[in-house]
C-alpha cells in the first residue's frame, strides 16, 4: 500500500464524515462543522 497525503482540511472532512457513519454525529452537525471549516 502506498503513502497517501492530504491536507488538514481533507483529514477533518474524513473525521467528521466517519462520525456520521458511526452514528456519533448527525448530518446536520457535520454540515455545520464542515461549513465552519470553509471560512
């Protein structure tokens, strides 16, 4: 398996969406976090 590089922003997206998949966050809360990260 090779090395994968990504930005901090991309890493945050993956972490937030993983929480949604695991049921630890709602889509609404994830959208708020991701939207706040765009500013």
